[in-house]
C-alpha cells in the first residue's frame, strides 16, 4: 500500500475565553451524515485511532463532529475527482460547505490533514491503520493530531481501491 499525506496549518485562531465550539452549539450530531455504512465505520475507526494516539501523549480525545466530517468527506471526494491531494480553498471552502448544508458553521478551522492510499483490502481496520500511521509518521501531520484542538471532522471517499481521507481540526 502506498500512503501519500499532505498537511496544512493555519496560524492559531485569535485568543478568546473559549476557543472551542461546544458540540451542542454547533450541532449535536451523533450519527454519520450522508455516507454509507462502510465509510461511516472507516471514519469512526480513524477517529478512534487518532484519539488513542492523543491519549498516549496525555491529551484529551477529539470530539468527532459529523457536520465537519461531511465537509471533510466532500473535500476527499473532490480530491478524488481531481486525482490529487491539495488544500485548495482551506479553510474558506470547507466553512462554506458546512454553512450551505447545515445553516451554521464553526467560527474557525485550525488545520487540515489529507491522505491518499491504495488498499486492496477494504477492511476498516487495515485502511485506517495505513491512514493514521501515515499521518503519525509525518511531523506536520503528527503536530496537527497532537495539537490543542478539541474537535475534528474526518471524511473518507473511496474510488475503487483508492481512499482519499481528510481530517479537519477546529
């Protein structure tokens, strides 16, 4: 399997009393939104592995927001159509996608990791291992994963045996 990963980091958001968007104020989504069962399972498995890596480092787990995951998945799909990884339009286009679909959006998005893997097995555990290990093996991606973010969105798009994954931190 080949793993290609690219990360994008923005300057930290302005300091305020509360940098996080409480889940309930942005939408208390508790289930995967507009994806099939296999993709939902894969995204949840990636989130679990990311949170395990954070907990090993003494960090709290990230809240998985399915509205942000929807935008991440749409970006993964767009990258598949383009046939390449990129951060074009981050964060502006991801925020617009969330607002268009749900009518509200988080105040900011902090960072974005993207990955592309070729996998002959569609098993969520194996695919998620490739994606997460690729990100953790890259200093920039690892820094995003181990950042002080409180929440994330994870979106995967599959085209044949190729998986595009996007993780957005906020």
